[in-house]
């Protein structure tokens, strides 16, 4: 019997790591229907999802929803619950906010690939309020109350998931802490096959990210301002671009947003990729390693799982300009200890083919167990 499959993702408006994961999950089920809060036609086309039936929520029709959808956060739980998924046998949610909260019944199998419990409602709660200026006053009180209600809903909706898959051991630990649920780790797909290893490195460092506070691009730029003899290129754009620009010394070049081909070139030619964020996993450090480029990373979060210390990169222990400076200076002297071939080989273990095989096998095993339980003994 052929299963009827529904795929749920928060939004399909931009393309990031979670969207690329969702794309590969969708490729395993070409006839599956897709449900998302809000979508843009160009994003659906770019991700290769045009052959799927895509259903959006009522948020799609609200003012400026395609660009300002995060402003409708208080409506997300209600919106995700309006999708009627009752006709499907298998529901797969790709969730970093509310997708896991889609309503399912006892005859359905719901598997959630969890990128993270809602960051701004849980471990980044106080940081989020401070950075948005919502930690005081009437607006702050309202924001705190709404986040409180979202946390309540988030815990309740956990019971709608039969099995959790985490994108790293780091996130598996958070799923256990927040939801008190066990999960299986399947690392996200990285298109390692799209990168060409380069072992002739040039005399510069590179970092790439969206310019938002938790990525700590400002600390990397501030660190290189203290090392005028070392060159840094920064790729990316975002709300903090002007703030970071003011910190940049003459040895740092902010390139803004660049095409994938340009990104690949810089990742391949750099002496090392510098990464200061505490990420759930972190795709870019793996992409750098696929180029044979070592990583200098903050020793916390997903980087601990994607970088092997003193083999594919080195770590620094705190998010500060001084710690980054010391790590770069140490690397400059000791970089010959790292083997480029070992770095490339390690990165290949995170390939798209590996991801699809692991996800397919995992889901098949859960379907088999469900069928075995529900089929009476003869």
C-alpha cells in the first residue's frame, strides 16, 4: 500500500540550512503535499519544489507577510493547527519553531526533524528581548507574556510528535532538556560534492554569515583589527552590517552578499575559515572543510561535532575578540600540523547522499515498527 505523505515546514520565503534539509527530505517523497505558513513562488522554484502541491496558511494573505512574517509570531501556533492533515498516513515536519505542532491523529505517524526548539522562546529568550529592546516597558511586558504562552503551546504540541530526529547531539540535548523527549541524531545535508578541494592556500582568512548578533561577526572583525598584518574577508549581509563596518580596520574587507561561486572561491583559497557562533550545527564550517580549508571555531555547539580539534581545525574557548586573536595567531604558526586530505575526507561524511540514505532508512524503520504493532498476529 502506497503511503500518503504530508511535509510541513514553517516558511518557504528564504533559503537557508533548514530549507535545504527540507528540500532533500521532499526529494525522497516526490508526490508528497507540502504545508507551510507562508511561501514565495521564487523560493519554491529555486528549491525544486514546484512539482509538489503547496498549501499556505492564512498568514500568507496578511499585510507584508512574505517579508515581515516573523511579526505574526503570536499567530503561528493557530495557523499551523489549521492545516487539515487527517488524510495522510505519514507526516514529516521540519521544525525550528512551530511546524511540529501540526495536528495529527492516532492512526498517523508523525516524525519531526528538529533543527532546534524555538530559540527565542527558550535559551535565547533574554538575549532576544534585550536585542529587540523588549526587556522593559509595556511592549516588553506584552512580548514576555506572548513568549510565555508560546512556551506553553510548544510543550503541549510536543505530544503530537511520535519520533524526534535532531540535527546534532547538541540539539538532541536541548530536545531532552526542553521537551523531555529522546531523539535520533542525523546530521543535516551538506553539498560537499559542490566544492573543489584546493591545497594551494592564499594569505588571507575568511568568514561568512548573516549579520545578526548571535553570529558574532563583530568579534571576528574586532579581533583582526588587532592584527594589522593579517587579512580578513567577510561575506554576508544583514541588520548588523553598519555596526560591523564601523569596527573594520583596513586589513578587513566586507564583501556583502556574494554568489555561491564567489563564496566557494574564497572558502577554497583561504588559510582558514573563522567561525565564532554557537550554532545548532553549522553548515559553513563543513563547506570550508570540503574545500580542504581548516576551521578556527568557538568551542561550543555544533562545531564540536563538525570540526576535529587539531586535525581539521582548532578551537577557542570564549566568544571574545581576544580569544579569536590568540587562536588565529596560534594557527598562523602551527597550521602545518593539519593535513588537507584529512580535512576533505572528514567533510565528505556529511554529504547529501549520506543524509538522504540515513533519513530514508530511519523513516522506513519507524513505518515497519508501526505496521508490526498495528497488524494482528495470525
